[in-house]
C-alpha cells in the first residue's frame, strides 16, 4: 500500500518541480536583463554568478536535508521544501533588483535539496536490484515535466518575464497540498537514526562517504557528469539567442523537445539498457552519447541541425539513475537519506564549478572584445568533463547485484 501511494507522489513531485523549473528557463535571460538593465553578454556573466549562488545553497542544503529525512522521515522534509519553493517562486514575481534576484535563486537551491529525500523515499520501499528502474521513473517524470514546462514558459514569456514565476508558485503550492493528503511516511521509526551535525554538513558528509567502499569514486563521477550535463540548463537559453537568434517561444519549444527525449529515454531505455549491460556500462554508454552531442552543439549553426541533435538525448537517460543506484546499494537502510544527500551534494559541487566554467566560458567568447565569437565554447568544455567522467567510471570496481560489497561473482552478474 505504501509503494502504491509513495511512487505516484514522488513522480508527481518531480513532474511538477520539472514544470516549475522548465517554465522559468526560457525567460530567465530576459529577467536578468530587465532587472539589471544589462545587455546580453553582461546578462550571461551575471547568470553565471546567479548559478554559482544557487549551487552553493544546494551544496550546503543537500546533506542537511538528507540527514534530517533520516531522522524525522521523508514526509516532513519534502512538504517543508515544497512549501518553501512556492514562497520562493512567489518572491520572484516581485523582485526588482539583482540582489533580491540572487537571494530568490539561493532559496531555490536550498529547497531544491529536497531531491535527496525524494530519492531516499524510493530507496526505502525498493529492493536494490529495482532501484535503477524506479529512479528511472523519477527521471521520466522530470522529462515529461520538461515537455510541459518550457512550452508553458515560452508561451507565458511572450506575455511577460514574470508570468511564468507565478505559474511555478501555484504548481509548487498545489504539489505541497497533494502531498499533505496523499504521501505516507516511508521510513519506519526503527530505521531512523539520531541527527548528527558532523554528518549533516558538506565536509562531514564527504568524510562519511569515504568510509563506504567505492562510494568516493561514484561521487567523483557524479561531480564530473554534473558539470558536463549542466551545459544545457545553464547556457541553453543564452546559447540559443547568441548562436541561433531564437525567441523565448522557440527556446521553449526546444526545451519541450528535450523533455520528450528525456521522458522517452527514461521510460523505454533505462530498464532495458540496465538489464542488458548493468548499471556501470549503461551509464558509460549514456555519457559517451552525451559527449558526441556536446561536440555537435559546439558547431551547429542551423535550427534544423539543433533539433536533430536533440534525438540522441534519449540514450543519455540511464546515466543518473544508474549512478544513483550504484550509490544506494552501498548504503544501509537507515542511511539512504544521507547517501542520497551525498549524491545531491556531489551534484551541488558540480553546480559550484559549472557556472564559471560553462557560463563563464560562454560569456567570454560572446563578449564584444572576444578574439573569436564562439557561443558553443561551453559545449567543448562539457565534452572534456564528460570524457573525464567516462575514464573515472571505467576505473570503478564492479559490485555484485543486490550487494554492497565489491564484486565476488563473475562479470555477467555484476552491475
């Protein structure tokens, strides 16, 4: 009964979160330019710093919220975070200065750290061998939300850059109310553990992670993959304007197409690929496809070419659920929140590094005094980090399916 109510709520939560996030993306460049009275190159630079602030907030909040969910349960943490997001989006409808815009996006990072509790709730009710598949459902929900979100955002963005934020606030509030009545607690009292500040901060969480065999290597892969994959959310809207001359409506349509590919990949690629190749190899294939795509976007100059390159994105779907499953199987039942917090923290660390590397690189190559006008430069950087992630991933020891220990069995039954 718990599973029948938990998984639909988590899927709905991620779906509505993705809509809220996707709604905002097509209009964020215009909002930065409007609030800061900036031209596009300067807005890209400011966007990099906004992304950095948001990443710092996520980096700090993720292990804290993950540990709190291990102590007080997933339900309280998720509902509190959803309420916070609703207030944050409402704040974004009225901000008039860049400092307040920075504050609002920092709050988005804090409450966005609840993703760890959502993943932990899935782990609470799922056997280790099924986690990649169920984490894939979460990814599919994100993809479907991205279909609707950018399309709505692009449409509302034509009305004004503030309209999408109001819609996002309403969706977050509705999601919180839905969870209040539907979502059951998934963490049994006997599996809870005392809250420890030493493990709930980034440094302590990183030290705790290193005590689990193989966890550090997976976290390093997550950091590298996060840096690479953030090239889309951090630069896409700016890139589409600078490289292709698109309007908010066209940007929204392209993001909707990305969402379709993500949803198809999570629904139809993750399960079969993980079952056929195992989690490590499935993630490797997905990252390799992503690297090829990044190189394509670095040099594409036509709208039809940009949309054609969206098709292989479906094959990247197994990466995140496979890496999360590899981490989850190494954790005990009373530490799933902590481990998913470490996963979110690793991604947050990538978000700390990515803004200056990706958006900063793009800003430099699109500035008026740039030696070469090259909006696709950020995708070259992303491809390099993707290659590093593959190298690190291939060096990881295999893990027996359903076990938390390094491989004790033949490769045919290992992840």
